C-alpha cells in the first residue's frame, strides 16, 4: 500500500504536467474574416454561361477578388467595388455552386453562396404561318405586341383597294386578324395617321404612338398629351414596367412617365434618332434601367434621369436592343452584337443580312429579324437563320416561349409571320 501511494503521488504530477503542456500547445493561426464586405448576386443563366455580379465594400489597392465555382477558384483579379462576370464554357442543365472572396496578406472575406443551373437549348423547329394585310397601296406594319398566346396587336398603315380609309392597327385573336382604326387627336379632333409602335402591359392597358400617344384602357382609346415634354418629333418606341413608361424617338428625344402619371423630358445628349428601347429591373440595385439604340451608340437611362453611353460600335448602326436581365445585352442593326464581358462582339447568326429588331423570352430563345425575309433564332447554343417571304422585310418581332410574331412589309402589303414551336 505504501508503494502504491508513492506511485500515485508520483504519477499525478506527471499527468498534470502533460495536461498543462497540452493546454499550452499553440494552434495554427487563423486569418480573421472581413465580415459583410462581399456580396455575390446571380444575374442570369444561359445554356453554357452563368452571369454574376460581385459587390465589394471599400476595396483596397492591395486586395484581390476571386470567384469559386464548386469550391475551385476560376477567376482572380484586383478587387473592385462592382463587377459583372460571365462564367463560360459550362455544361448545359447543370447546377453550379458559387462563392467569392476578397483577400489581402492578413485578412480574408467570403461572400454568400449562390447556385445557378444552366438551361437546355430550345428547339429550332417551328411551323410558320404568313398573313398579308392591305391591297398593295403602300401598306406596312412597323411593330407588334404579343400579349398572350391568343392576343396580339400589330400596328402600321393598312390600305384597302377602293377604300379611302386608312387603317393603322390589326388585332389577332389566336386565329385571325381584324383591321381597325385607332385615333390620334389634335385640338380635340381625331385623325388616323400611321402608328409606329405599340406596347402592352395587359389586354386592357395598351399604349400606341407615332404622331402622338394613345392609351387603350379596355374600354376606349384615350389621347395622352405629351406636348410639354415632347417636341415636333414622331415617337419611335415605347417601353414600360410597373406603371412607368418611357417613349423615345427622333432628335434623340426621351420622355418618362412615373407611376403617378407625371411626365418629364430627359436629356439624352444626342440628336441622333432613337429607334428602340428595352428595359429591365437591375438584379443588384432593383432600379429600372432602360437601354436605347441611337445610331452607333447604346444609351442607358438609370434611376429615371441619368443617361450613360454604354458602348460605341464605330460606324456600325444599331436599330434594336434586347436584354433578359441587363447582362448580357444584344443589339441588332448592321450586324448582331453581344456585350457579355464589358466589350461589344459581333455574333455570327449564319447570314449577312441587315437585322431590324431583336427580341427574346430567355437567353435560350432569342430571335433577330431583318431584310429579305430573315428570321434568325438563337436556342442558347447555336443560331439558325430562316428565310420566309424573301421578297419582304421584317421590321419588328415579339416573342414568347413557344411563339413568335414578326411584322413588316412585302409588295406594298402589311406582312405578318407567326412562328409556333413544334
């Protein structure tokens, strides 16, 4: 017993010493994290691409920013406050997990985690139906609004043989077209000039413009006075969202109507005619941004007032603009162009034909239309050109998931083509 007690007394200090030594052992240093400085936002996805936005608060000159896909770093560059990124060469219908980090020699900050699933290509298979309106007396259609799968409005000028009446619209019920007259007003009197453009929020909230502005409220056509903000110029295009409306036209004119119905003129900084406008809600700021095609320059209206020049394309002309979520951007005109990496690149659509308009429903369903019967469809992976009614020109197009309607003119008649996906 005496020997056992001696053993315990001897062993106990040794155990305490080992525990003390273990408690004092130094762990590897951990880099402190920079909290809430990096935010990652998914803008959009396509078949082979994911489009992301990274925001860094107060980036320093010695910091680097990295993007990780499925745990592997795929991009590293100097940290900036805001940047949009196109991650390309992805596999279709695949889910990817993204994070972003900002780092110095001693500090690191990690963003939120987001997932993105790429799309599948859509089909290039369509059946086409052609409709001609008017009797060859200078008829043509300039714009179309596709409200649902059984309702559309086409506008322009339509003349019938032996009838002095000028018609300026046609309504589609999913089966046939009915021509009609929509009145402008001047000093309280109606007149029926051609209608250049139409924009529809719904079946009972439709806007028409050209030599004036007219609103259909589901019951009647109401003239809208914009003389206080609009000069003696035709209106070329309307775009709207959530009760707000933008009109653009000749002389570089832009005007905006807010949700309360107040109009104001915006200074575009150019006298070049603005031929098209298309807008989105910014995924990062939630602000509305409207893009305008003006000659060889693309303008962006931010926050309802600020006008930025997004890019120049040299001597190439822009007639149309479309974007799904603001990044990437697609333009038509003297070539089809895409901006998905901060610079403008020309897209090979399979035909060297002037394209008057471009629209889509998603990044795997885009159509550009143009002269000599051109209809070029992008399914997210490839462009496929169709030529229907090669003696005519298509001036504009509206798109839904499985339905396109393009309008134009052929042999002095109004030309409509309906494309239904097989």
